[in-house]
């Protein structure tokens, strides 16, 4: 069965078929709009994140050199630099966990999914209405 024959069959199926075709068409357009919006948000977030990462790395390197120069004359300089390294690693782990939580909450096409669920309920109601009464 080809796509054209399925579309022709749905058009002849009455109000439920037409509603299904219209719904699929509208939801497809909504999905495309939501995907374009998601793409723009991800692209701008990546650019901002990359810039922040570069600046943070440069700042971290400069701060590490400044701290190392300030404590170089002390006997316990290795301890201070080890603690600084642990602080960097702790911050990296905390940020990684925050990013993981944020990505887990990310919904793909939430409005499209909500409307498709409503469409499913409406089509179910239409199909139950069109059934001929049983004898």
C-alpha cells in the first residue's frame, strides 16, 4: 500500500479520516517549528558555553599561576596546589552533575506531544461515534 493510496483511503473515510489527515499535517508543521526553535536554542547555548569555557580555562590558568607565584616561597606549596587541584575537580564534578540533571529534564517537542495526545483522544471519540448501533 503506497502513501497516496493511504491518503486517498483516509479522505474517503469521512470526518475521522479528514480529521486524521488535518491533524497529522498540523502536528507536522508544529513539530518543524519546535525543532527549529530547539535548534536555535542549542546553537546559541553551545556558542555561549564554548565562550564561557574558554574564558574560564584562561582565568583558571592565570589564577593557578598567580597562586603558585604567591606561595612558591612556602614549604607547604605542594599541599596548597593539591588543594587547588581538588577544588577545580570538585567544581567540574558539580557542574557535570548539574548539566546531567538539566539534560534529563529536557523534553523533545513537548507541545507537539501534548497536542498529539489530544488528537488521539478526539479521534477515539470520533471513531466511537461513527460505529453503527448494534442490533
